[in-house]
C-alpha cells in the first residue's frame, strides 16, 4: 500500500514537472514571437519612413523645372586642423534651372543643374558653370580650381593628377581667394602649391568619400 502511494506521488511530481517545463517552453516561444513581431513592426515603420523620405527626396531632386536663385544653403565653414574647411549646416540638393547664388566660391553644394559636369578626370581650360559642377560634387567628385596667380607648373601637375583620377575635374576660376582650391561636397581646401601633401590627402579622402550624397552615380554622360 505504502509502495503504491509513493509511486503515485512520484508520478504526480513527474507530471507537474513536465507541465512546468511545457509552460516554460510556451513562455519562451511567446517571448520570441513577441520580439519577432515587434521587430517586424519596427522594420516596417523604418522601411516605410525610408520609402517616404526617399520619395520626398526624389521629388526634390527631380524638380528640374524649378528656376535658379538661392542655393538653399545655410550655415558656415569650420576649418579643421588639417586645413580643410567643412560646411556646417544645410546644403540643398534641389535640381534647378538658371543661375544659382551660392554663399561660397567655388560652391561645395546646394541647389544645382539637373545635368552634371563630366568629371571622369576631365580638365577644362575655360571656366565652367557652377551649377553643373556642384552636381558633379554630389556624385562624389573632387573639383580642382585655380586662378591666374597659380604657376603654370602647378597647373600642369594638378592637371596630370586629375587626368589620372576618375571622379575628379579641373577648371580655372576667378572668384576665389586662394590660387588653388580643392572642393568636394561640403568640403574645401586652399593651397598655394601642387606639391603640398594636403593635395594628395584631399583626393584620397574625398574622391567618392563618405561625404558623397550619391556614391557611384555617373561622372560621364553629362555636359562638357
């Protein structure tokens, strides 16, 4: 009799323990399902937000029928220890037609022409349109500009470097304070010599650099 009772108690305890294990397993599954469902919802919200932002951005970028005028930029330059000036503030990216008034020269961003300037190592011997050049910067190009105060030797050296560097271009520019300027989207460097080691560093950092709004976008098929 006693033996039968002990056996019954053991079986009951075993069943209770099995039920507890099953309950813990269900709780774990429920937690996993809840987390997974939450992740899906959050991911859906993020994707929806990205799609909305991209859609709005596309609408902004595709506004090629807008006229020129203001660049839409706000902010100012801050000079780093390496001499590079970084624009802090807003750089607009709306496509416009006509002339744009930029707050910096050469411009490093802002509203620009729907057609980019070819920047596949192109060296221009005459001044180019700011609005087309800014579009090239948006594609990740480095734009080298120079005044008549730059020596022929420096101009030749810079031209040789540009010709060997995809996503770069070069042109004369009168309205700048330094004999030589290197510009990328949101960044600019003034130098007085092509031999300045900062030139090579600027190319390494900003040709298709992290600042590029449209990395991988074409630098050919635009305007010359």
